[in-house]
C-alpha cells in the first residue's frame, strides 16, 4: 500500500475496503466505478459497517488500516467514542483546570494529545490517553 502506482488507481481497486465505505446516498454520483481515484483530495461522505457517518477527504480515509475515523478514534463523537463514554473510570480522574478548554468528551482513547489526570497518589500528571488506558503512569513528584 501507499506506492505511487496504488494512488493512481481507482479507490475501488486500490483500497476496496475503503471503497465499500463510500456513503451510498449522500455523495454525488461518480461517472464510473473507476472513480473516485485513491489520491482524490475531495471531501466526501462515508458510512462504516457500524453505521458511523462522517465527512473526510478520500486521501485521508483511503490508506488507513481502520478507515472509519470514528471507530479508530481519530474523530471524536461524544456518546460514541469519547473518553467519557469508553473509559468513564479515566474520565472521573479528569483535572478540569489542568486541561484548559478540554473535557473528557473532547478526546478519544486514540487522541494524540496529552491529558492531565489524577494518579492514585492524588497528584496529577500529563500523558496521552493511550498511555492512561495502559495503566497508571509514573508520578513526576513521587517518582
Ligand atoms: Zn465506524
Ligand atoms: Zn505523586
């Protein structure tokens, strides 16, 4: 995947799993099954097997291992894949004043930003959601 040759192909031939996720009714019709191309930067509608509907460019979605931005946690959908919904035990440890402008409904377990939660020692520390999901991180104060 990802070679120049692949990207010149139609989405259907290059990334059949992604092609199958093109939204069946919300997109304008393409002239043939040879369109869209895998490298197309147009923003279109998608629907994954879990019925998550979202908009994103064909390029962005095409090559991903998990093409659904909601399933893969790259797009936050409160009540579906936000941290408060998927990991309420972590959301309870959210430190509001150390996460300015952010709540546990604004990130997913796959978000690539650092969030500040309280540790079992009751100090707070920053780490990515993925690190928090794995377990407590080392306390910067207690060591
Ligand atoms: Zn999905
Ligand atoms: Zn500590």
